[in-house]
């Protein structure tokens, strides 16, 4: 059955969702207040890098089933409206800013009465604190025929198309959690081709649906910070975190995914979502229950600090030193630089006086927009030329595959820090590189530290390679 669908907010989530709904055979209109974004999408230009999205967008436009607008009045015909609005961190707190969602609901309720009470389903996809759906429904459902449900989105940037069309599961939140709720059948009709492929859908109450998403992201962030906390222990004891994580991941109960130590998580979701989850728990009087998320966040932040300190130790100072940063996106296969660990490290090195060159296969445009004046070089070889230190901060395939021998010829001094634990230390050392990495020892056969963690006070860069006894010049305790 072909349905008329709108998607309100056509960012990473919404644009992919709109094009995917057209792919399923529906007539789709995507709306955004950002007119440039609307014009780009209407012209077939993806406003971000997402594998497979350009083709999906073009197919939708060519079919005549997909179009874009900035005018809410054009949504009046749609039977189903998806909400893909951003829920960023509040400027003055840790909670989620629901302003975009509230504003979109207000604009939508102005056009819905034109439907004369015909059944209209509004489906929230944004990540929101528990209680948001019920609050928004109270406003929206004052319009005759309008009903709200919450259907959180679990897509991963870099796999967004695949995750939208073949999700692991579909979660439907309705007020009472009742499978017989009329909204369930309406959304089933939208997702019919997906459900026919055997994808499981779970119906539950509004708050449970909201909490599934918040918990999923909190769990993933916790798993990453857990292994990064272990990496700190590895740095203090001379162990190699990749040995630990490989063995841990073979335990079925634990699993290997999200267990790679490195520079930690970033992006437009995990950091703000764990903070919003914690803020929401505090609002509900159970802040203690999720208090550990504060530590998850702190461990994550410390990896960035540690990387800056390690660069400083390796060079014996940052002022005027030429550093090439491989990667700007918060993860490979994306051009998203929101809360990007790589970009934050680059920015902190610049602030400390280093001459930083950043390269990335896709994210230089977004990086420039975020940090005007950032020195960016698109070609990897050019970016590496004359570097005194190379930092691998986003694990794009192209950087994982770098040839240490050929790369050594490009740089001024063969020194590299692997921030993502993806390079083979032996191969790089054999090619003459000073190789360091987060969570890995500075030599192949580290001596057991004599007195781990006991040193106080600044030490020279020579001393800095002794595991477990380094205090960086910035005063941050950084076991080597
Ligand atoms: N990006 C992801 O990987 C991902 C994955 C799962 C869930 N989510 C969640 O989905 C939501 C959207 O995330 P995103 O990354 O797509 O955000 P985004 O910032 O890329 O997109 C949001 C869009 O909404 C538009 N907008 C703002 N106010 C509007 C209004 N009143 N009317 C119409 N459009 C408006 C903005 O211009 C922007 O284009 C967030 O809650 C996020 O946490 C994102």
C-alpha cells in the first residue's frame, strides 16, 4: 500500500529515512527549516557523506515519489509524519534540548486541521528523554484525528541506509503499550516491506520505547569506556590492551563489538545521549542509578587529554611543532564532526602552539566549518609531508592500510601515535618509526614497571617512556 508520508527534519536521520520510505514505495515529502539543505537534497546532492545514500536519493527523486520543501502547508496531505528533529545538549545543562521538536509539533498542529479530522499518525524518531512522548502527545492530540507514537531510531552513521531498510528490530511506543492500539497497524502499513523480511517489531509503552534508545546508547558508551579504562590500567602496568580486548571479546557473554580501545566515542549521539539520560534520571529522582555514566563520560574525555599529552611527551613540547592528524570525522565512513575526538585533539594541539595539518577523506568541509582557519589538506601524502609527528585519530581504511616504509619517506621524523589501535606496531617499528599507541606499551617487550604509578612531579621526555610514571607538562597524570 502506498502511503503519503512526511519526514520533518531531514538531517542525518531524517534524510536517510525519507529516501528509504520512498524506496519502500511511499510518496514522501521531506521538510526542513534549513533551506540550503532542502535545495541541495531536491537537486540530488547529499548534504553529508553516507555510503549508498546518493544512489538512494537519486532513485527516490527519479521515481517522482520523493521531494523536499520548507513549507509546512505542503504537509497537510500526508497520512503519516515522521519527526527527525535534532535533540542536542542544552546550551546551559546536560539535558536534551527539545526546542526543535516542540517547534515542529507547533507548526504541524497548524496545518493538520486542514485534514478535517482524518486519521493522521505522527511518529517520533528522535532520541528523547522518558516522558517526552506523553508531553508532546498532549499538545498534538488536541487536533482531531492526530495520534502520536514513538519509534526510536538505532541507525549507525556509515551504515545508515542498511540500518534503516533492514533494522535489527523495530520498537513501537504507544501510550498503553497495547499491541491492539490503532497506531500499531498504521505504522505496520508503512513498514510492511521491512516486516515482510522478518524484522521483529516490539510494541511497548511510550516510556519503555524512549528508554530502549537511551539505554542502548548508554550501554554502548559504557562498553567503550570500560575498555578504555582498562587501557589506562594497561598503560600503567605495561600490558597491551589489544591482547586484553581480543581475549575478552571471545567470551560469548561479552562479545568483541565496541571493545576496541582508543580515543573513545564522539559524534552527534553518544556523548549528548548519555548526559541527557543522566539528567533525565536526576529529574526523576534516580540520579544515583545512572551516576556511573558521569564516569563513562570522564573516561572518554581523558582519552583525548591523554592523546594531547602523549603528543607533547613524544615531541618534548608542542610549540611550533609540525603535527599531521589523520582523520577529522568522529568515525570512519562519515563526514560528521560533531564532538569528534580527532578534531578536539587537533584543536587542543593548535591551542598549545603546534602547527597542525588535518586530513580526512570526507570530513574536511565540515571540519573547516566547525574550526575556521584549521589547516586542512585533502591528499594524505601531501598532508604527511614534513610532519614531525603523525597522529592516527580516525580509523579510515586508507589510514589503516598505510605502508610504513613509503610513509617514512614523506615525513620529517618518523614518529606516529596510533589513537585507534589499528596499526601493527612491529611493522611500523621495523620501518624505523617511533611508534606509540593508546593502551599499548612503548616497546615490543616492555619491562615490568618497577613502581607503577608512584611518581609525582614533572619528568623529562626521556623519563616519559617509562610505563606508569609520567605527569604531563599540562599537569595531567598520564602513564606512558
Ligand atoms: N545521526 C544519527 O546517527 C542518529 C541515529 C539515531 C538517532 N538519532 C537521533 O535523531 C535525531 C536527529 O539526529 P540527526 O543526527 O539527524 O540531527 P541533524 O541535526 O542532522 O538533523 C536535524 C534537522 O532538523 C532540522 N530542524 C530543526 N528545527 C526544525 C523545525 N522546526 N522544523 C523542521 N526542521 C527542523 C535541522 O535544520 C536539521 O536539518 C536526534 O535526536 C538524534 O539523537 C541520530
